[in-house]
């Protein structure tokens, strides 16, 4: 059984385990469920059509604060961003 890994916030989940003491690099990809597609009862809005998972590309890394921003295509159209601590 595969576990979920929490991101910052209370609802979004990572689909991959956290890195071992190394930060992500620009261009790395990550699959996750965006925070805006979730509520207390599960997937909402555009996330209802599937599992809500998207694949984002790392576009910014803040090594001092240990977080990275991932850009992805939002299921409703347009680009969106999600940040993760590492």
C-alpha cells in the first residue's frame, strides 16, 4: 500500500515521497493533487472528473527557506502554481 505525503497546508497531498536531504531543481516534475481541488469531503469542481492529480514542473526553488514552486496546467484551463516545502 502506498502512503500519501502531506504538503504545506492541511489538504493537498503529494504522490511521491519527499526527497532525501536534497532540494528539487528547476525542471524537476512532481505529481500532486492541487489544494484548490480539495475540500473537507474530497475532490471538488474540476477534480471530480478524475483523481484530480496533475504533474507540475519546478519553476522556482528557495533553498534558504526550503520551498519550491511548481507550475502546472489547471484542469479548468490556464496555468497555476503550487508550493511545497522540502
